[in-house]
C-alpha cells in the first residue's frame, strides 16, 4: 500500500496553510483598504473643514486684525505732528485700506454665500469708513487736527464699530457652521471606525475559528499519534492509529501503522529471538557451569601437577642420572647437575650446543651415531650406547635414551636425553663379552660366537648366493691324552691344535672351539663342495706332524664332518648338527678322515624326526612298556635284581629301540614324564611280583640327566615307593657319566639329595664316556656298571680286560659293588667272576623280558643249572 498518494495529496497541509495564509492576506487587504478609505475620508473631511471652516475664519481674523490696524493708524494719525511720520502713516493706511479691500473682495467671492446681511452691512460701512478715513487723512495732512479728530471720533468710529461687529458675527457664524461640519465629520469617522472594527472583529473571529478548527483537527490527530507513540514506547504494539483524511498526517499514520506492524513483527521476532537467546543462555550457563566445574577440577589437577612437577623438577635436577633436554632441533636447553658433572663442562658451555656435538664420533659405532642423529631428526625414540667426550678430552661410554617430548596435539617440542655412565660396566661387559664369546684357552671364538658367525655367514651366503662349508672337527684320541697325561698337557695340545687349524684357513674363514676337543671351521664363500678339499688337505697335513708337548710326542688326528649350505641345512644349527653327524660318520669310518653329510645321515635324521613326532603321543597311546633284565650275583648266580628297560612299540614305526628314542626324549624333555611313568610302573611291578613270591629283588631304573634337573625326581620316587610300599634301599637309579660332565656341581647336589631318600645310585655304562674312575670317589655312587662293549671283548682284548680289572679293584677299594653288563657267554661270566666282579647282567642269563615272561624265566632259571652252578 502506498503510504502517501504523492500526486493527489502531496503537501496537502502545506496547501491548507497556504490557503489559510492567502485568506488571511485577503482579509488583511480588505481591512487595509477599509482603513485606507477611512483615512482618505478623514483627510477629505479635514480639507473640507479647512476650506469650509478654518480658512474663512482665518480670513475673517485677518480682516479683523487689518481693520483694527487701520483704525489704530487712523486714530493715531491726528497725533502725528511730524510730516514724515504722517506721510508714512497715511501711506501705510492707504496700503492697509487697499489690502482690506482686496481681502474683503476675496472673502466675499469665496465665502460670501450665506452671509449676505453681514456682507452688505460690512460692504456698506466699509465704503463709508473708507471715505471718512480719507477725510481724516486729508484733515491731518491739512493740519486740521481737530477736524481730523472729530471726523475720526464721530464719523469713522461708528462705522468701524459696525464693521468690527459684523466681522465678529461673521466669525461666530463661521464657527457655528464649522462646528456642525466637524461634528458631522467626526460622526462620519466614528461610524467608519466602527465598521472597520466590525470587519476586523468578524475577520479575526473567522480566522480564530479557522485556526481553532485547523489546530484542533491537527492537534487531535497528532494527539492520537502521540498517544500511539506513547503506547509503543510502553510496549503496546497492538493499538493502531486511525487513518483519517488524505494528508501528510494520514501518510504519517499509515507509516506509523506500517512501522507498528513491522515493530510488532520485529517484536515477535525479538521475542522469539529472546526466547531462543534465553534458551541458549540457559544452555550456555549450564555449559559454563560444567566447564567451570571442569576448570575447577583442572585447577586442582593443575595444582597437583604443579606440585608433582616441582617434585619432578627437583628430582630431575638432583637425580644421579644425567638428563639433558634439547629443543626440537636438538639444541640443548637444559642439563641437570649430574649431566654437568659427568661432562665436566660448565652449564653455559652446554646450553645452546647441539646434543650431537657431545658424541665422540670416532669411538661411537657408526651405526649407533647414525641411528641417534636420525632419531633426533625423525622424531623417534632411540636407546643405545654412545661414546661421549668429556671436557678433559677423555671419552666415556653412556647408555643413552632419547625420547621426543610431545604435546597433546602430538607436536614435538623437545627431546629428553637420559644418559648413564656405563664406562665401567661396558669395560666389564667387554671383558665378559670376550669371555662369553671367546675360548679362554685357545682364544678362538667359542661355541656361542662360532654359532653367531655361522648364522651371519649363512645370511651372507644366502644373500650372495654362495655356498658355505661347515667343518666339525673332533680330535681323535684326545681323551686318552687328557686322561693319561693330565689336563695341562691336554690344554696345551688344544692350544697347538687350534693354532694349526688357524694356519690352514683363510682370513675370511672362521675357526671356533665348540668345546672339549671339538672345533668348528666356517668357510663362508665357496662355490662347490670340492673347494673344501684344499683345506682338508692342509688340515690333514698340519696334523700329520706329531705334537711335541712336555717331552711327549703326541699323534693326534682330526675326524672331520662337513656340511654345505644350502644343501645340508638352511640354518647354522642344522648345518652344525649335520656336520656333527658327518663327523661321527668319519669317526665310525676309522677316524683321521672326513665325511660329508650324506643321504644316509639324512635318512637317519628323518627317522629321528619321525621318532620325535611319534614319541610325543607314545605315553598317551600306551605304546610304552617295560622289560626287565635279571641281574645275577657273579659268584652265586643268584638272582638279586632286575633292570627295568623301556620298550616302545609304535603303530607306525613298529618297535623302536631305546638307543633310538631315549636320546630324543632327553632332548625334547619328554623323558621327564616318560621317566616318571617308568619309575611308577617299575615300582608297582616289583610290588606285584612280591605278592607273587619274588622277594628281595632290587630294581634298577635308568634315569637321564634331564630328569635330574630340579627337585621333581625325588618327589616322584618318594611317591612311587610309597604307592608300591617299597623300601628305598631296593631301588637303584642308573645314571651315565655324561651327567657329571655337563654340570658337575648340580649333579653332585642332586645325587646327594636323591641319596638322602635312601635309594642307591649306580654309574651306568662305565667305559663308554669319559670313564674317569675319580668320579666314583667324588660322587655319591653305590654301584659301578661296566659297559657291555668292554665285556664283549674281555676274553680277547687284554686292554678291556685290564680296564675292567682296574675298575673292579678300584670299586672294591671304595667299597662299591660292580655290575658287568652284556655278559653273553659263560666264558665272559667266568672271567668276570674270577675278577671278583660282584654282579652280572646279560643275554647269557636272559634278554630283557616282559613281566609275565620274566616270571616264567625266574621259574625256569631257579630250576636250571646256571643258577646253581656255584651253589
Ligand atoms: P643300559 O642301561 O646300559 O642297558 C643295558 C642295555 O644293554 C640294554 O639295551 C640291554 O638290552 C642291553 N644288553 C643287556 N645284556 C646284553 C647282552 O648280553 N648283549 C647285548 N648285546 N646287549 C645286552 P637296551 O634295552 O636297548 O637299552 C639301551 C639303553 O637305553 C640302556 O642302556 C639305557 O641307557 C637306555 N634305557 C633303557 N631304558 C631306559 C629308561 O627307562 N630310561 C632311561 N633313561 N634310559 C633307558
Ligand atoms: Mg642301565
Ligand atoms: Mg648300561
């Protein structure tokens, strides 16, 4: 809607005002013209008054004064004695007479009408006076003073009086007529004035009425608007102004209403906005409260953290560990007291310096240095050992831990470098490392280092696609040297042998001592198996010469087993094992020779693996059983005991001999549960036999070194004996010498602990291993069992015979009974009996038997000749 019709209504109030002003101007014009008329009339009347009243009066007055002057001059004329004065007076008189004559005529012409009687009277008397005066003049001139006087008194005087009187009447008449005229004029003027006043009053009244109407018209509307404004001011937006008329106020009212509508809209919007705002304020207040609470918690937390930080800061500053904090570029910003002390520098020297500059680059491993700098550049954590330079120029080794310090936004701002002086430890470690890596005797790398080099060699060979040869060297007959000439000579022999081996290989090859008389040579880069031959020749040649030691000339030869990477194994351990196996082949082939790992060995290995796999479930599948071999007193042939021997009949492999699986069970640890089963089963078997009348039988059970680890075996035995209700004395544990060699101290402790249970302990297989009789003294053995390999040739081999004899006499010295194994013939039995061997065991009496067979055998035996030979 157009608020204001600009063409139709533009400036309507203005027009109204203009119209009013024009009306006022017209009114004022009328008034002015009326006033003008009145003024003109009044002027005309004044002029008329002047013409009609004032001028006749003035002229009459002038005639009066002229007549009186003439009279005076006439009267005085007769007293004028002086001629000249008389002349002057007569002339003056004549002039006045003429003037009067003239003025009188003029008066008559102009105003004579209406005064006819006086005019005639005056005219008449004037004529007579004039002649009387003339006579007086004449008499005076003639010197007839008296005459003159008389004439003046009697003739002129009456005429003069009449004239003077008539003039006065004239004056009175004129005055009377003038008064009427003036009264008329004044009345006229007054009526004019009244008209003027009336008009003015009427005009004024109309103007006032118009103005009142006009102002009321506007003021009313303005008031309405004012009230509307007032209401708006008070917030009432509902009330609208009445739209009246077609002027600016109308437009204003419309504008106002429009404005009001808009305001109402705005207010609605504002109210909504306010409500929204209030809502938001509420929400915000709630949020603020929550954040306030959080803030408070944070403040408390901060205070706690600050306290912790303070403590931490003190701790960092006072900790004996060197702490350095660098900026993100590695520039040192903080060093604690320990770091200052350790470096020898003053704090100022260190601050601002690069953390890298503290590293002694020459001493530090290149890889460590690169790792450290890379970690520092790549925001990584790093821990390692670095060599640092002290102020004194000395170097020291430090265990360094570098860790980036990150903000919650994962921005790295600092690095924390914690350093610990490990110079002493490192020296110690180096020493230990050397000791751990090198053989103290030969100064060759030991087994550990040898294996490391081998592993490294394998990696390189794989990378470069080379072959690699592993030589397992065992010195033949070394054990004899050791046993017969003592350990010192043995040691010297090993040193020389090592040196000879070293001389046979290239610098790139590795020679290590694996232990005892076993050496390892690694040839890291060969192209084929035959590349080993020159070295093998050299070794053979080097050992062809005897060793001269302490006046002894010793012939010691090597047995060498070789395995080749990658054909014979993918890793060092397998290669070494296969070389070892090959070495045994060489030994078996008569010693002082070499053997490459071959197919047969491999098959054995496969078999071994199968055994290993199957053995795992043997117990569970109840594939294991025990056979019992009788042990008989050599002299009386009396059955005194049994040896329980394990049997395994596998569904896949068939019967597997103990020699094939015991070692594997030992290596895999399966021997422990199997061994426990053996002890329990054997004990129960003895108990069973007892019930069947077989009393006083000792039970020998074989135990492996692995079973003797820890304290578990004692408990198992104890429990088994208890369950079978057996005396501990009836149980003998058979252990081999190997146990003593590996860990003598522990072996001794374990054996002593077992002995405390009251059981007996036998040294089994004497003669096959180290065969040191001194062990009999040093360990708590109760029985010595001579291996069947010696018994086998007892009749033909004097050496074996001597060894058995020596063993028997030594045992006798120690009060230990001897059991000879593998007695197959009566001859063997007799020799042993003659040697005062206490007990025997072998096929001569019986093979190991299943329990029920054993009972039959016992019956047979006790009724046979053998058992009663010597009885
Ligand atoms: P060992 O303890 O020396 O047992 C004697 C071995 O000699 C037995 O072999 C036995 O059958 C055999 N033998 C006995 N008399 C003669 C003979 O006159 N001639 C011949 N040629 N051999 C005879 P076996 O049963 O094969 O046992 C071999 C080895 O296995 C045992 O040697 C023992 O060291 C080990 N062994 C057997 N059973 C167990 C066991 O339960 N636990 C442990 N740890 N080892 C066992
Ligand atoms: Mg045995
Ligand atoms: Mg044996």
